[in-house]
């Protein structure tokens, strides 16, 4: 049930399909699978054994996906961390999860220091490129209850809590997505303007398992979101309610076309009814919450996929 093995199977079926696009550069599924398998080999050699935690302290970037899949290819558990956290908060998570390896993007390279028992690798450095030179490995089988992702809560009532998501959790979440939210395939696009460390990254899993195209934006800018929707087919994306409201109120949205927009999934905070009505007026009936709204706007009888529940 290893999720990485499932994505490698997708790569065998659709090797030349676009997997990840960021800043006009695109990795195909064959390239993504190769890089993940090489990272997996390197991580297995230095991680501390099966099930060990690896922290991903990354801004939105294509490396997020290859490191995530590399962790699973090595039989490890990923710990994605919000790039906006204070370094002291990140240090607490590293200590709490007993992680020996932290990946950072270049802008965050000075926020976490290497030390005894802890290695910090920047995605923009030569050490990261060295990992990609390893011989690729085949992902090991994963038991259904093997940990895959430690999802830290916001900590509104105390210290953040690490919710452990297993490979079975992620697979069940994906099937719930197909059943409750959307039919998706290799012609779909998953747009990432919200942090990959949270809902946006979790909702990427069902898309990766179907061979969909992941389009990564560095952050939320209404004009860039509108441009991406215009450029790609069958676009879905996750957003906080404030992001949806900002998009609706933006100058870019007044002249943009939304024919390619398929689904907006929002969560993490309340959505005011007035804001939702304005969004529906602009986009049409394309939004879903933790209880999805279908095209006829009748709520489904079952709750939405696991990401909505895990993000509480």
C-alpha cells in the first residue's frame, strides 16, 4: 500500500505526462519518479531506519513532491512544516518528532542549524544535488498502518499536536475524494497557491494517484491564480476562505475567464454566507467544503475527504 509505489505505477502508465510545473519548468511523471527513487535511496542510507521522521520545512516548490515521495520510497515518514513558522517552533517540531534530517528551501536555510545528530539540506545546494545522484530504489512494501505523514495542528489551544496519517489514511482519503468530490484523471490540474505543508499538499495525493498535473505557485496572488486557471485544463485548488474572498474581490478576477475552473475546495476557517454567494456568482457552482456542494448545490450525505478533518 506504499503511496510512492502507487505513484511510480502512474509514471509507468503516463511517463511523458506533466507531473509538476513551477515557474514555467515542468517535470514529467517519468522524471518525478526517477528523482523520487534516487532521493529514496539516499535517504534510506542516512535517515535512521524505517519509519524515521524527515522534516520538510519548505516554501511551495516542486521539490516538495519529490522529497515527499522520496521519503515514502525509503520507508520513512514525512513531517511537512509551515514555512511561516518561527524557527523556534520548527526546532520544537524537530525535537518532538526525533527527526535527524530537515529539508529547507534556500530562503529558510539560515532558520535551522545543523548540529549533532541533525542534518539540514537546502534544496538549492550541492548536497541536495548529490542525493539525486544515488542509484534509484524500488519502494518497499508498506503496511496499511505504517506512518506516512505527521500533520501538525495549528496549536490554538496549546502546543501543536502531531496527527499521524498512515498510508491507509492517505489511500482512504483519496478514494473518498473520488467518491465525494470529483472524478479526476490525467487531464486534470491541481493548482497550489495555499501551503503544500497543509491542505493543498494533502489534496495533491488523490491527484498524483490519477496522474494529474500539479501546478505550484510560490504563494497566493490573485492575478497568478487567474492566469494559471486560464492556462491549464480542469483546474482544482484548495484555499482558505480568506483566499477565496480575496480572489473574488481582486481586479484580476473581473476580467478573467473561469471556463477551465473545475473545483474550489475551501476549509480551515468559517466562510461567510455573503462571501460564498459572491464566489458562486462569479465562479458558478464549483465550490466544496468539508461537506461538498455538488453541481446542483445539494450537500453530500457523507463528510468530505480526510484532509478537511485532519486540518482541524
